[in-house]
């Protein structure tokens, strides 16, 4: 039996020993792996390693506990990457945690999120049985899309064991512009114009009231002219970031280190038309925040209860998920609007008939 098979069997035995359990590998998203009374940690950190990497096919398969940094290093040797900018890489995030949280970074502005790159999954259901979905190639058979179902499932449907992703070639060069607009509305209008315009912007980060980071990517010879056109479209003076300054700006965005370490980190799904109302609520609470591709990243103050944010998101018809929390043990990871209903309940019964995993 291979080392990977032995590790999987060990995790399966731990799952069958009785529940409820909370799967944990890297532990970088503390609010998702908090262990309530009556539950226990199911350590899956032994599920580590790249099982298959085919650069010519732009795909790889790895065990779910593999650190994203390890994957990024292997892909980088062949000039490839996961273009959605996985989060918390330096902190030790794993592939399984990335999928379970469904959290993507700045690159998702142009390239899409985790759901757009996962091809296949193997996981243990609540009985310890192996369940498979998808495959190891980009073109796959039709049917129930289990890989996309587990994205954002926060460890409540099964224990992720093995994951297959498609990857992209890494761009040969990038150029980032920093622009300060007067107001949030002006910044949002600028982002809308960029999205509808001819310039292909790879990543956008907005810090209220109007600070924008805009990343272009492509052949080096094209970036100067494209940067000039982008700056002209914004109508304000822009500061170009290159080299270490550019890398650090996007590292801060990817690692979310702009927030107070004592603040809870919350991801909120939000559309363009809802940003102003949400930002008003966050500003009144004294929350730090940044906006990306259809998402708000929020540093919720440690002195403020998450119950308040839960109520406000429900009022706005928005949904959020708490990823990191130090002193907010009184609240679960989901905030605001709840979706799923009867279908979600049926899926849960099918995958977890013995209630091995926590309710959400």
C-alpha cells in the first residue's frame, strides 16, 4: 500500500471512530476549524503531497493537506500558476482549506475563483466511504458536479482527500498602477468603466474611500502603453509599482495582512450595486475593509459582536463567512442570508447520514 493510501486509510479510521468531527490540516482559517463541545479534531495534515503533475496538460493532482506554497513552487518551475491567487499561502494554507473555504484572491477579478479551476475530487463521506467526482482532465463527462459542490462547503459535507486542478501559464510580466480617487462612488465608477472597456486588467483591489490597485499582465513590450491608456481612462495621476513594491502590494492583498490581527476576517459576497450600502454599515462599525472581484474582505473589530454584522447582512440580503476569529467564539462561521433549503438538506443526508460533520 502506498504512503498516500496509508494516510487516507488512517483518516478514514479516525472518521469512523465516531463524530462529530472537524477536519483540520493547516489551520489557517481558525473560524472554520473551531471545535465546539462534543466534537473533536480530525487531523488530515498527513494527506500531503503532489500525486501527479502534467505540465503539458496544465493539470495536477495532489492530496488535500498539501500546502499551497508547495504546489506554487512546483508549478513555478514550469512557468505555471493558479491564477486566482490562493489566499494565506505564506500562513500555510492548504489545497483542501482553499477549496473548503471557497476563498480566492485578487486574480479572481479576471480569471474566476476556485470553482473555475477544480476538476476532480475524492473525499470521504460521513460513513468513511470514498466518494469521487469529476476527473483529471479539462474535458470531462457530464453529470452531478461534485467538485464544485464542495467549494465553500467548509468541511461540512465530507473530508477532502484528493483534488485535481487545471492551471494557467504564468504571465511573462506585470505592471501595477496605484490610483487615488476622491470617493468610493468615483472608484466604483472607474472599476465599472474598466470592466466594460477594452483593457484587460488582471486584478483590482479597492480600499475605501477611493484607493485602487490595478494589475496588468502580459508581454513586457506592451505594458507601458497599456498602463498609459489605463491611467488616461481613470483621469487621475497614477503611481506605477514595479519590482519589490509591486510584489509586496499584492502579497499584502493575498495574505490579508492589512487588517488588525485582533479583528475577525470576514468574506462577504457583494455585487457592485450593493457596495455603497454595505460600506456604510462597515464604516459605522469602524471595520477595516477592501473590495475585490464581487467580494468584500472585512476586518471586523474585536470589540464588536459578529451578531451585529449577521443582522446587518441579513437586512441587506448579503451572505458572509468568517474565516479568522480570535474572540468571536459566540458565533458560527456563516453570517447573513442562508441559502440551500431542501436541496442542501438532501445532499447532506446522502453524504452524512450519521451526522459526523457539524451543522452550519
